[in-house]
C-alpha cells in the first residue's frame, strides 16, 4: 500500500510540476540555439537579447515559486482540509502519509535545483563557444583553494549537502507551519502564514547569533598570537567551520520542524 501511495503522489504532482520542468528545459534549448547561432550578438537585436534573458530568469523564478506554492497548497488540502478525511482513512499510518508527501516535495525541489543548475551551466558553456577552456575547472579549483584553503571536492560536498538540507528544512518548516495553522478553528491559512514568518524570524536570529559567535572566534584566530605562516590554515579552518556549522544548524532546524509537525498532526489533528 505504501508503494501505491508513493506512486499516486508522484503521479498527481507530476501533472503540473513535470510540465514546469520541461518548460525550463525548452527555454534552455532555445537559449542554446540562439547563443550558438550568434543572433543575439547583433546590436540591432539588443532588445531581443534582453527579452530572452528576462524570460529565462522569470522561468527559473516561476519554476521554484509555483513548485513551492503548489506543493504547499496540495499538502494542506490533502492533509488538513476536507480531502484530509479521505487521506486519513487510507490503510496506512499517518506517519507513512507524512513521509510520502514530504519526500515527494523534496524530490521535486531537488529536481528543480538540478535542472536549473544544469541549465545555467549549459548556457554558459554555449555562450563561451571556442573560448571555453577545458582547464577552467582546474583553474577555478586552484583559485578556490587559494582563497578559502578548501579543496574543490570538499567545497562541492558542503554545497550539495547544504542544498539538500535546505530543501528538507524548507519543506519541514512549511509542514510545521501548516500543522500549527490547522489547530485554529478559523483563519487557518493566515495562522499558518504567521507561524511560518515567526519560524523564519527565529531561524534568522539564531543564524545571526551563530555567525556572530563564529566571527568572534575568527577575530581571535587572526590575532597576533597566530603566526603568519599559520594564516592559510586559520582561513581554511574558519570557512570549514562556517560550512559545517551551517549544515549542523540546518539539520537541527529540520529535526525540530519535523518533530513539531509530526507531533501536532498525529496527536492533535483538527480537520475542517
């Protein structure tokens, strides 16, 4: 039954989200054709170049915004609104239903992130044309190591893990906000939005406090007590600590939001 639930959730969400992803891919293909044909380099077509750029940027924004809004609305309707009665009568546990919807939401957000990243890279590659240097990655990796003191592979691992945890954290924060909002008898959507804003503010305040604390530690690291020869190690230690701290922070927030949403949904479900 759980496999059928996953299949149904993917099938239903794909009806809107898959065409959205295909639209961005289509815009990317058109952009590659235009860049490859050098049409946009014509000075008389500057307006066309600007229009194409705006369409591409709007397509990326539309992909992420519509994806997030659609998944949020669907989650609320199928879990806490009238459709929730049907959802919660399924022969599976509430926790299984929650996990199915959360993992599906994270999947579509990650797909959007992967497609966007690949699209940007492909357009840059086509725009570079013959000027593209295969050694560009090696040069960039060396420059990154010189400035941050972190190997390129380690840096990309931090970025990928941060993006993954950010997707989970965002989805779980929406889940927790909606679960709090459904506790209210009236104005549930407004309560959920206010809860989301409060969660966001708390998250930002804690992040600022953590960054401030790291900054104080960094001031000590670069004091006169540290030898000049140790400065590169101090820089690497600072940035590595910043990445790791951010990842741990995102993980803690994700766990807190998950526990909040799960507890309220399982123990205090209040359907319309």
